[in-house]
């Protein structure tokens, strides 16, 4: 036969485990809400910079399209000079790939 105090200790330990699970669940929800708030704040901070980069790319594209009579090498030089890689390297890589495909330039 099991003593009665074993049941009490088991019930207390189960209550502590349940309380710990609730605390973990609440912490997860708070963390998710914090991440959502952080990403919104980051979008608000980075939004104008992203718009500036998009505008710069649009301007460069317009200028490159205007240079239809110019040779391909000069167009590529203009692209490289107009957008330094240190400003937005992932955007630059996509843009330069697009230019090379569009004008069939080999680098």
C-alpha cells in the first residue's frame, strides 16, 4: 500500500509542472508579440531607405534605357558607377544580373 503523502507530493509536483507549462506558453506569446512589434518598427525605420534605393534603381534603369545607342560596355560601366556595391549589394547583384541578361553582357 502506498502512503497518503505520496499522493500529495505527486499532486504538488504535477501542479508545479502545469504552472511551468503555463509560464512557458505566456512567455512564448509575449515573445511573438515582441517580435511582431520589432519587425513593424524595423519596417518603419527602414521603409524610407528602401524607397530611396528603389527610386535610385528606377532612375538608373531609366537612364540606361535612354542610352540605347551606347555600346554595351559603356552601359555596364554606367551601371557599376551609378550604384556602389557597398550601398545595397543584394539589390546590386540582382540589378546587374538583370542588366547582363537584358543586354547580353558578359562580365
